[in-house]
């Protein structure tokens, strides 16, 4: 086997997503499996370079995972990007810091892989896509949900024609994020400050854009209502602060071909469903409910005939009338699966379409969602191009 190394500058690994999903469960997991098999006796070996402001935290992570706490750690992004040995720049910072850092990486000629949203506004996101195309580099945006088992099973049903004509999609996402006073919050405080790029619309609408686009078709209109249900929260130091960003959003999306999608997103809701996110898809021939891992279906031939009678208790166990979709294959971590595809794209020029323009569509939908909420009306979602 011939080993080819690829040096990846990872900015933001001290955060939850950058550390758990991208470093540990993706790149280090690829190393643990012996690298990425490129075929014909070649293996791609990722070499992470941890970048950030807190040197002690970076060194602790490096030592914990067998990386060099000197050679594999840096607090000088400019020096890292000036290093010809660095091939890829990855960004998992807070949203407000991402755009400037990616611009620097593009100017240095690095391939780009980044979390979303790619920028705080559409113009910035489009500029990144244009700069990447002009630089002639490979570029990709994390779109992890479509690589998860539940949605992969849902995609299998769509491709197999299970639904007939798809009519609607209903999504429920969220959980109760503690305010931080009497129990520690599960999310960082910047998520609830608009001035720092926070807000559930900015966070989740980019996810819903690519899920809807990839599975059902492009979004053509959006009507949304955003809300800040919890006006005061407590930060990491235990001090109260005003929540200036939305913590809940209720959206209706019309898709190409007439499918209607309705998705509720909230950090102020208590969970009464099997998974933290679920999508119900209804079609003329059947329906499905898909979460992150599971998917259950009800075909037309097995659909019961409920009768509305509020004067009598329900005697049917409606959930028992659905069937589980089998795995039928081994599902890898969704983040890792997309990393492997991007690395193959860089190394072998294999097809790839989850690029910075796709990331800009997510930013566009979030921006239009907030505008729709502010103006109280439905808005068209124009098709983007460079």
C-alpha cells in the first residue's frame, strides 16, 4: 500500500461539533481504520493540524489523541495558511468568524471544507462561492443530515417509488435547552445572541434547505414565524443576559413540483417523539416517518380507516400500525461518510455537489425566513447562480 498524506488545518476543534464529529468521529476514525482506501494500492492518510486561540486546550486535545502537541497545534492561522504543506482548510468556528477565515484560506489556495452556515448573510456566502471558483480549488459544505441512517432509508423509499406522488412533508425538530440558571445549558450562549450570529433560523434553516432540496426538490417559497420564547438566559459564567436571537421557528415551504413542507424548530420544546428530529412524508401510495436513525412506513394497502368520534376513547394504537424499514446495510457516521467523499473529491476528482454554492442556498433560506417573519408574508426563493 502506498500512503498519501493530506494535511488538514482544523479551525474550531475546541467546540463540540468540531471536536466530536469532525476530529474524533471523522478524521481520527479514518486513521483508526487504516486510512481512506483510494484503490489500486493507494491509501489517503489525514494529518490534522489543530488551529484556534486557546493553545492549552488545543495541546490537551492533541495529547489525548496521540497527535504532536507542538507540530500539530497552532494559534497562528496566517502562518498555517502560508504553509505549503497544508492542503485543506476546515472551519467549525462560530459563524461570525467563518467568512473572514475562509477568505484567507482561499487567498492562500487551500481547498475548503466548512460547517454551515458559511456566512452571516447571502452576499457573503455567494462571494465565498465565487472566490472558490476563481481560485480553482475544491470546496465543500457539511450537509450531514442526508448521510444519517433514517434519511438514507427515506431516500431509498423515494428512489423506489414507495410514496407514489409525494404530497407533503412535516418536520419536528428540537428539545428543551435549559436556561442556564438552575441547570447548565446544553448549547453555548452565543447561540442566543443575534449580534454573535446566533438564532435557530440561521442554524437550522440551512439544514432544512439541503434536506428538502436533496430529497424532495428545491424550495421555491418560504413563510416563517420566528420567536424568542425565552427572553433571558444565563451564560457560561452564570450571568444573566438578554436573548436577542430567535429560539424557535415555524416554517412552511413550497417545493418545486408542488410538495408542501412544514417544519417546526425549537429550543424551547419538550420532546414527545421517538427522536429529536422526525419527518413525516405523505404520498398517494404510502407514508413514512423518518428520524436520524429509524424509519417506519405505512403503505396504502395497510392504511386503516379511522373514524372521528370525540365522544368515545380511541381504541386503536396508531403507532402499532406502522412497519420499521430494515437497515439492510451498515451505516457509518454521517459526518465521516461525507468527509470520506470530500477527501476522495480532493484526491481523485470524484463527483461532488455539496459545494459553497449549495451552502449559499442555506444562508439564503435563513435570510428569507427571517425576512418573512419580520414582514409577515410569504416570500419567493430565487434560484442562485454564480
